[in-house]
C-alpha cells in the first residue's frame, strides 16, 4: 500500500533535541530523520524519495480534507491537526525529549508522537516504514506485546506504543477512540508506562524550552519570529561534540532541475560563527560555549596549518562526495549527494571566521570558562595562517569549484582575524602582540581598499582587480571594516541593488558560475542588504524589505537557503541556519527599543 503523502515541499516543521532531529510535513508525516547523527543514515527519507519504497512515518486520517500545524509557543513541540470531510479530526504532537534530569541534560535519540482525538470517531492508520542504508535496506521486523523492533545494519530501532500492534504492522485503518502514544528510539525497554512516559517527557520538554526562551534578550518587535529562529538555531547544535550544522538536509536543489544539490549536514566554520554571533546577540551564550569545544579541537589539530572550511560533526576531515542514483531526489530532481567536496577547498575566510567565533570568549565575563593567554596562543597560529594566505587565490565563500581568485570576502575575513587578535591582545595586556596584529590589519585593509575597489562599477568588486559584483562585500560594514556611511560603501550598496536585487530578494553574485547564472535569491544576502541599509540610515526601506522576507518564511516561520523571486517558493537545504541568523540580526538591528513602551 502506498502512503497518502502530499507532493514534497518545504512547508516543514523541525523537531529535535540537539541530538537528533526530524522534519514533519503539513499532514504530520515524518519525511526526514537521520540517525544516529544529523549527518547519518536517513531512516526516514521520503523528502528525497518519491517512490513507493520511501521511508516515512505517517499517521493518516481517512477521508482527509485539510490540515493545520503550529508550534507550541516558545518550544520545539509541533502540533499537527488533521480533519476529514465530516469535520472529525485528530491532533498529532511531535517532539524529542530535552530536559535536565539527575544533574545532566537528558536528550535521548528518541522521537515521541502523541495522537489525540479532536472530535467524532475518525479512522486512522499508522504507516511506519523505516529503512536503512539510504533506503536500500528494509529492516527485519520483530514484535512484542507493546513494541515493534526494526533491525537494520548497524542499528536497531524500537517503537513502544499503546496503539494496536497488529494494526500498526498491517497498516490497517482503525477507529481512534482514545489517545495513542508512540516512542521511537534505541532498542531499549521503557522503565515506565508508555502513556505516562510520553506525557511526562512532553511536560518536562515544554518546560525546558520555555525557560530557555524566557532567558533570551529579544528585541521589542518581531519577538515570535526571533524566538522561532533562535530555537531553530539551537536545534542545529549537535551538543555531544559542539558542532553546528548548516542545515538538516542534503540535496534539496537551489532551484528546480538546477543540479545545485549539496549535502549541508556538516559544520561550516563560517556558518557556525554567524550562528554563535546571532545567539550571542540574544544573550544565549551556551551554544557558543559548546561550539568552542568543537572549534578548539579543530584549531589544535591544525597545528598552525591549513584548516578546512567544513568538517563532519565528529571532526571528520574526509567528506568524500558521492551520488546515490537509486534515489530520485526532491520531487525527482536529483542527484542526491552525500558528502561535500568543499571540504577539499581552500577558502581563506575560514581563519577569520574561527577568530571571530572565539573572540567573545576573551571579553565576556559571564562565561564559566573565559579564554586567556593559552587560548590566545592557539588563535595566533590561526592568525598567522590568515596573514600568509590573504593575498592568495581561493575558492571563496561561495565555494566555486572551477575558478580561483583573490576574493574580497576572503581577504576581508583575514583582516578581521588580525583586527580581533589585536583587540584580544590589548585586553590581555600583550601590547607587543597587539601592535603586530594591528599593523597587519592595517596592511590588509589598505590593500583591500586599493585593489577591491572598481572605478568602473563604483563599487567594491568580488575579487582584487575584478569588476563583477558580489553581495558578500556587504559584510564590510557588519564586521567593522568600513564606516557604513563611507561614500564607497554607500555606492557599493547602490550598485548591488541595481545588479543583484529582485524586489526584496538578493542574489549572491552576477557572474555565471560552474552551473551558469543562479536562478534563485540567496536568503542571507537579503538580510545583509537589510543590515547595510539600516546602518547607512535607510531604515524605512530596510524595514519594508524585512517585512517582505518575513512573509517569505514557511507557515511555521522557517526559511531554507533560497527563495524564487517570482513564485516565492523556498528552495535549497532546510532549515538553513544562515537564513535564520539573518532574520535575528535584522530584527535586532531594526526593532524599536524597549524603552519606547516601558
């Protein structure tokens, strides 16, 4: 029997607990979940497999008519309501347990689904079809009185449930006449009753998220959007190691049939820095502390040499890229890729992103462990590498695979590395080192100003001596390289608006790349534009664009990597941390202050 699933789209909700995550579609079907890590085997893969062999977890309503879903405010708990043609309905509650227990964070590799009848005698069926090895392996299924085991190569899943086991196994329609609970996780016996465990875990998880959200220092305006973005960023943290993934998915194309299908389930040092910075702006520093554990391992292992732009969430350096031809891909738009060749690139902005990511730990007195001279010595080795490579060609932050240049954005981040090292040295009373790094920052700055400026375009170009425009130069103001109202920066903003903007949306660059000209707009670039406009005093324009970008989110307030400027459809991997970072930064920048109402 084929599950009654809708055409794949990105109107998805994310649930998780910083150990696992799952994506739930508008009908309450889990269409994506990788175990035992975010970059692991997708035991539910229907997002990328439109065939009858797709692995998914649906709770279907007979004579389905409509659905609605929403998060419980300030939590990562998702509720989906399904209604049939007679108005009968059920509510599915999805979450992953996360709360403090016995002096530690309890975040098991467990998904919980609870079903409640909203009215009438609706008939449902449970379609629970995990698969292994990227869908190639069907599990061996065994059963007990209140559980089903799915045995696959390398891992075994168990679902404990108070639903009729026979009906679940046979995917039979039955009347839902009472609450039902499903607890999917490792092959372990529950210590308590199924309903009692599910209810208690839901209550404790809701309480944890609400306390976490309450501690955020949110802007006055757009609070709900900011809180949802912050929760989404928190869920991108793999807490065991401290890595932060760029997105939960692989191979969602950047545009229809574009072939721009990449695996983003890894930790890019660039993206992770911006995640940390956005959460820090809301006074959430715990994620930074976790990330710095992971980052310190990367820095120490480099021994002052080359550092990759990304690693696996367990520090894996080798991420060989391969295609999986047995999977058709999102809406049949393959290829499906696992691994990412960008791990082999030289992207020189990485050194600046490392130092920017660690800088606050030297200045923030709230931290349980502030960084000191030992950590500074490690960062200086990274800075030396930034100083060595800044005038050399690289693949750039957009990871061009067939073209190397001295990219302005890479040199900019090398400047930031030297500038922040000077400030850290000053705070540590290391005057000689502060002078060295300050002088190096000055040298790089002067060269960027001289060689990245295009007289022809009256703008900073994407590379030294180039003429093509690139939205990444908007970061010049954000990292403090140039005064926002400097005529050269203002002229650059004007030039980018003419060449790269489609209404509120902004493309990454204008020159064709390995796949031609990009079709869709890159969401973070729109937020960089908003930030730049606000800094140069065009606040009303910035607010108008921001409202348009808020409207581009999916119904649950989440964004992917790209948006089609004409159709408004979301494309690219999901949810994209960079996009959610931009939302937070823009809201913080544009919001009226709290003292206007209190």
